[in-house]
C-alpha cells in the first residue's frame, strides 16, 4: 500500500507540473485534482475492504463545474 501511495503521489505531481507547463485552465486542473483524489480514496477504501460509493459526489462536482 505504501508503494501505491508513493506511485500515486509521484504521478499526481508529474501531471500537475504537466498541466501548469501546458497552461491548462483552472477548471481542468480542479476537475483532475478532485477526480484523482476521489480515485485515491476509492482505492484505499478497496484495500481496506470498506465500501464507499462516491457517485453522488462526482455527479455534484460535474454539475458544479459545468460539464
């Protein structure tokens, strides 16, 4: 699990740098960050054998951002 978190952190930081370098809009960066953190929560939840259903939060976020 530690390897997963480290790999996720490195990939997350790399993509954020890539987004900044490509001058993406703040909306794109926020959507990426929110979805990435939700996926991290879900994977950690699966590894801990709990059941978390973020569908309502993701749909709310899409409505809020305007996609």
